[in-house]
């Protein structure tokens, strides 16, 4: 059997994914989303029944968490897209 040759791709965005790869990535994301949804649903019930918070307060807590998550994602996107010089501390 002949080993497959791999070619370096200069533009990763130009790589086309097969249907099986797309389904695989989609299934991984579906599992991740399902787990986060289940945890969020449980936290809502926990905060209201056990802790005794009002639903409005729970909504504000969840909103702040989502805003923080978006801010983190935007920060990563901005820093990854820039041509920043890394400082060598050694």
C-alpha cells in the first residue's frame, strides 16, 4: 500500500470538507449544545426552587453570562485576526 501524500495548504479556508466531515462536526456541536441546554435548564430550576431567586433575577444572571460569553468570543476573534507581534519574555 502506498502512503498518501499530504500537501500543505496556504489558505485553510480554501479546504473543502466532505459530507461525512460536516456531519461529524455537526454531531459534535449538537452534543455540546444539548449538554449546555440541559445544564442551563437545571440551573434555572435550582435557582428558583432551592435558592429561592425570582425568575427576573435568574434571567438577568443568564443574560450577563451570555453577554460575557459573546465578549470573550469577540476578543478571541479580534486577536486571532490581527498581525500582532508576540513579546518574548525569555
